[in-house]
C-alpha cells in the first residue's frame, strides 16, 4: 500500500514539474506589446502603434498610441500586426491635428524586440 502511494505521489510530483516550466509568453521584461493601427504609406499621416500590453511599472499606459519608424522593424508590417518593442525615448505629441489622419498621443523612439 505504501509503495503504491509513493509511486502515485512521484507521478503527481513529476507532472507538476512538467507543467510548471511551461510559459507561453517568453518576452523580454522591458518590451511593450502593441498593435499597428496606422501606416503612413508615403502620405502625410503618422505610423502609429496602440499599446495593448505594458511593462511592469511602465510609464505609458495601455490604450495610448505612439508614433514609430516601420523601417526599423526590418520586415513588412501591416495594419493589425502585433509587435513587441522597447521605448527608448518619448514625449507628448503637440501640434496641429487634422481630421484626415489619426494622431499619436506620444512621439517615441523605439527598438523592436526579437520575439
């Protein structure tokens, strides 16, 4: 009886160790997650990312928008793509806004994360 209980407890312990090491989101702790909501396409409008997940103690909250340079991504981006990035510098955007374009809340310099 004791041998059966010991075997079952080892099996349960082994299964718990197997599940504890699986983490689906293994991104860098300083990388924000954002969704591309606007691309300039050679016009006068901004390339904009909406932040959908922030870092711990992040200064920019979820839902805010930032401008970015899509050339730094190194691949083709489309509206709706999810990207991971670090914000190296930002400031509140101040300037005229027209109705034909979406405007970001912040002007930012970012580095894309390799996820």
